[in-house]
C-alpha cells in the first residue's frame, strides 16, 4: 500500500474536447491520466488523484476539485507551477492548497453546479462551437425557465438518467435551476447535491422542446412522475456542458478556494 503523508486540494479547469472523460482508461487520453502523469514526473509514482465527480467525454470544467494523495514535499506555493509545467495546455491547475488527510472530494461535496450553454442563431460561432450547442430556431426562455422550476426540490430523477439504475438511489435535491441569456448566449444552470449519469444533458434535452413551443412547461413534472427515460427529451451533446463549481461544508472554509 502506498505511503501517503500529504493531501493536496486542487482547483482544476479543463477543455474536455479532446479527452475521453476524467477517469483513466486504457489507451485513451483522460484528465486523471494527464494529471497523474504530471505528478509522477515530479517524483511520486504512487500518487493518487481523485475528483469530485467523473465528467464524461467532451464535458468541460471551470471548477473541478481534485484531491492528491502524495508523498511529495514540494512547498504548496511552488506546487501549482510545478504541476502545471508538466500538463498539456488544455488542463489548468487554478489553485493548490494543503488539505486534511481525510479529505474526500466526492463524499464531502455538498453540491455541484453545472452550466449548459446554447448559441442561438442561423450563423454558428466558429470560435465557440466546441463549448456551446448551436440552435438555429427561436427559443422562449420564459417557458424554459418555467419548466426548469418544476425541477426544484427533492425528487426521483430516474427519468433523466441514462441506463437507470447507475446509483443506489436516483433521488436528488436540486436547489437551483435557471435559464437566462448572457453575452448573446443562453445559459442553463443546475445545482444539486448530486447528479445521475447524463442528468443535466437530459434536462437540457427536455427543456429545448418547451422553448420551441412543442411541449408545455408542466411536462417536466409529468416526466419526473413517469420515472421513464423515454418520456424525457434527448441527451444534449456533451460539448455544451461545464462543471462550474463544487461546494463543501463550512468547516472546510479554512482551506476552501
């Protein structure tokens, strides 16, 4: 068993376009694999990197939180630059802090917030095409926001999970579900104490017909009550999704970014 005597907390951003997701996979490029390789190059072959959650292929992150269990002695103020120097340009370590030895980025997370971006109009944004879903038709944001409101609270969200069941329970609590326009783009933000497989992308796929006027806002409630994935909308493409932040308990604020 590896002899770790130090735990670091990393705040990481990445462009998920060219990755097969967070988790290490044989012969595939992953964020976890690249991050681990950087730390191994610093002199710790037994380093262990764990994230708040495993983002899928093509999904981006602005605020992924990663724990690094390591024997490296490099001072914290130098660690960020040392790790970054050995990473590819599509991964950025935004901050590094020492963490309690029992820090668990997954189990101690209270909430995560994802943002889905839609670029609306006949002309696709050539520079933003990897980070937003292009939608040519009109969308009624008020109707979409009304539909999103039905998601608030504690519900069984199995209808929004691909290949249910993937977890012991599909009951989650959503505390934020908003739709708004910013900088010419449509944003859909969902914050919850946990997410199911493809849950946000299925929610987006359910809200889009509401915005087009082909479904009613209250259909979201009917979808949840049905418990059937076939009743929800299609799974929106991965490239519009970004993990924005992860929230932890107040007693961890001493070292929280």
